[in-house]
C-alpha cells in the first residue's frame, strides 16, 4: 500500500481506535521486504555473482569482438576494391566513396541502363556486370542455326575418296 493511501486510512481510523490499536494497525499495513531468498545457513558458501566476469575472460571477449569486426571490415573493403576493378572497363575509375561492392556494381548497371531493382546480392550484381558488353567492342556475330540443310556429298565433296572396309 502506498504512503498516501496509508495516511488516509490512518487519518480515518484516528479517534476510532485506541493508541495501541493504531500502532498495531500501522504495523500490519506496512509492507514487509521481499523474501526471495531464505536466510543464510551457517557454513553455506557464498553464491557467486552471475554478472561478474573475470578480467582475462573480458579481455578475450573484447579481442574476439575486435578481431571479428576487423575481419568483416577488411572483407568488405576488399569486395569494394574488387568490384571497382571489375567495373572499370564499363564506367572508368570510380573516385567516389562506395559503402559496398553491391553499390559499385549498381553504379555500372545504372550506367548501362540495366534494370537491377530488387537484387541486393553483390555476387549476382557482379555476374550481371560481367555479362555486359565492353564499351567500344564490336558485337559478336550471330550465326544462324536454321540454314537449309545440304546433302552429304555437297557438304563434303572430298569424302568420296575415302574407302570403306
């Protein structure tokens, strides 16, 4: 019961109860502290605090976190550098800061007016850039596969010189 409510109840009971009854009522209304743990038994070892971590363990955890962050950063920076090399023939040297390899590939695909909406994977974007024709390169000739067929003798006029056994 909060102090304000207890004060109102005590004020209400004032004059209706004797002084001893008022003290007993006040004692009954005061909350007791939480009794989550039983009193200590003599000879029982102290319970270790679960939140305490030793200095060597904390140092190892910090070093592991720093090493992991450094490895991820180096991998990301290497990916950006590789992507810049891959797109150089298409867009030239990129001097702007890019935050990911995917952003570098998107820049090249945007320059080539290739739709890449909804594709976030840098590897897929990189494959798309590799499929782009190089600027200034002559287009590859397309050979039709549907020409009319000729007979064997016309296609291989020298085949008649071969003897069969």
